[in-house]
C-alpha cells in the first residue's frame, strides 16, 4: 500500500514508517522537522513540508500516489499547550483541517489518526474502554478530541473512511538500539529518568505524590512503539472508505511514576535519585487502557506488555546515543 505518513520523522511516526517499509509497503514521511529527525527516516522516504500548507500536502500526496494517510504530525507537549494554546490549536486543529482539505482535493479516502488517551483526561475509572467519557484536562488533549470530531464530521459530509487510534504512553526504542526517543527539550518520563544514570541530570523530579493512587504518583500505561507500529498496520489494513472506527492502543497495565523509576533502577543496576515537586498542570491521575477491542477485532497482541522490557530497549538506545540523533542536548537539572 502507498501511504503518506504525516509526522513520519517523529518518535512514533518514524517507528511506524520503518515498520511499514519492513513489511513491504511504500510509506513516505511528510514532516517539517520541527521536532522530527531526518536520520530516523530511511533514505529517500522523507518529504519536508508543513501540514498547515494544504498545497504542499496535496502535492506530496500526488507525488507518492498515496492511497491512505497516517496522521501523526502534531504539537504534543502538554505543558506547552497550557502556556501556548494558540500553537497547539493552530498545529493540531488548523493542521488537520488543512490535511482533510488536501485529502478531498486528491480523492484519498482512508485515514488513520493519532489520537490520545489524554482525551479521557479526568475520567475517574481506569481501565478505560473506547466508550469511556472523554473529559480532556489540557489544551493539547482538547485539540485531539476536537480533531476526532472534525474527522467524523468530514466523513459524514464528504465520505471518508477513518480509524481513530487513542494511544496511551508511547515509549521504548527499536530492539536493535538504533532508533529511539529524542525530544528537545525532553519532557517524557522514561528518557528523563535515564538521563540521571547517564550523568546528564542530577535527579528525577516527580511531579506530585498526592494523587489518589496507591503510592500517590500518577499512573500511566506505557506502550512500546513497536507495538504501536504493528497496531497501525493492522488498523490501516482494516480501514476502507466505509470504516468509522476507534481503538485504544495500550498494554492494559498501569505503572505509577514510582514503579517506572524502580523498573529503570533494575535495568540500569543502580539507584536513581529523585525529588518530589509540585504537580504539573494538565496531568490526569491515572490513565490505563482497556485494549480488549483492538485485541479481539484486529488480533493485536503487544510484544512488550512489561514495563521492564520496554525500559531495557530504551536504555539500549539512550546508552548508545546519549545526545540523541545528532545535535547536543540541552540539559536542565
Ligand atoms: C502526554 C499525553 C499523551 C501524549 C504525550 C505526548 C496526557 C495524559 N498524556 O503524556 O497523550 O501522547 O504527552 O507528549 O496528557 N513525570 C514526572 N517527572 C518528569 C516527567 C514526567 O513525574 O520529569 C510524570 C508526569 O507527571 C506523568 C508521567 O510522568 O504522570 C508521564 O509523563 P510524560 O512522559 O510526560 O507523558 P504524559 O504527560 O502522560
């Protein structure tokens, strides 16, 4: 299948792109390289462009003769979305509107959208299945929920087959340690923990220990990018012009920040200092997937259900690429 992958140079997008290529599909990344890394994309598979430029997108779709689009490109920093909502609304909502218009211009009728568990937000009852109430508690999450509705409305009005994939916390790295997570600035839990044993940070700052969870720290469902990639291939293969679907992608296992820290200590083989600080605005207490639907309908099975194995892959990547893909990392400790 010929697939245009927006955000295909990002952490999750590039993992999916590489997997699609490995499985014999003709996938091409469309990425503005604002957060993405060209070196995470195999040679000749990257078109540089911005999703807010409809003409550029439509040209790219025609250039690769795309039959389907996987839409990863988005602003994803929850904290930044609280301080600069305009950037998130412009990129995520404006960018998706531009994408849907480009798809109409070029007649592409199959879409996978990277939504998020963050749309469940303040829902008090994990694990969540796809029918759980969506109560987003950050501007980032609100943009993703708005886009889910935008896609449904376009599908209704103009005919479009879509699958919405609500990811839980994307993590880990390719098994061979060649590709992994590299955000600048980094703000995700596992890379930040591993920066401590790498000597790039004095300690982990834990954002709040007064949540209504067993140890007081937030609970998340950490799902490996390889498992996200296999879910995407299953989902696009099952999406045709008439599809209107939504799936959670998560392991079904929740781990608290403290449990993730302990798993990292086990993998690294040394203790990792931490300090508890104030809660981070926009963080819900507990998000854990009920992935029954994608397992039973698409036959998806995570290869990395255990946080320790996910951390092992991340550690292999970070240890061999301490400054990420290329440019030196700026570290705040
Ligand atoms: C968020 C989104 C997720 C999105 C991802 C993309 C929510 C609920 N989830 O994940 O949908 O795909 O961003 O960027 O909004 N933590 C610390 N100390 C740190 C860093 C993090 O204690 O230095 C804690 C956080 O408070 C959180 C957990 O670790 O409870 C995970 O944080 P992070 O890795 O940033 O991911 P989310 O914010 O859950």
